[in-house]
């Protein structure tokens, strides 16, 4: 086994180990989430999508004009002179 072979195996092993570490971390985070009652429409007891209560609160804030989040506003932009003619 030569040095490039050893380096290649080391690189592939470290990439696979990182991928497995991230996968295990994701699964642990999913299982630590609080569960809610299973609904036929949701098809899972894990909250991958926001709850209806949270969506209702967000809609209420938007309808009342509150500052529930960032809002887009136009920004004036000056045209630059063309440097390349």
C-alpha cells in the first residue's frame, strides 16, 4: 500500500464517518422532539410541519400589521457608471 492509497482510504473513511455522525445526530434530534397526537392527515406524530396553532398565530400577526417578521421594502439603487467602455 502506497502513501496515496493510504491518504485516499483515510479521506473516504473520514467522509463516511462524518456522514454517519450527521445521520445519527439527525435521528437523535427527531426523536427528542415532543410528539403530538397522530392525525391521519399528518401521517406522523413528529412535528415536521408547523402546528395549526402556530400557523394561526402567524396569520393573526400578519393580518394585524404587527412586526412578526422581516418585511420587504424597496431600496433605491443608484446606477453606476460603466467602467468598461
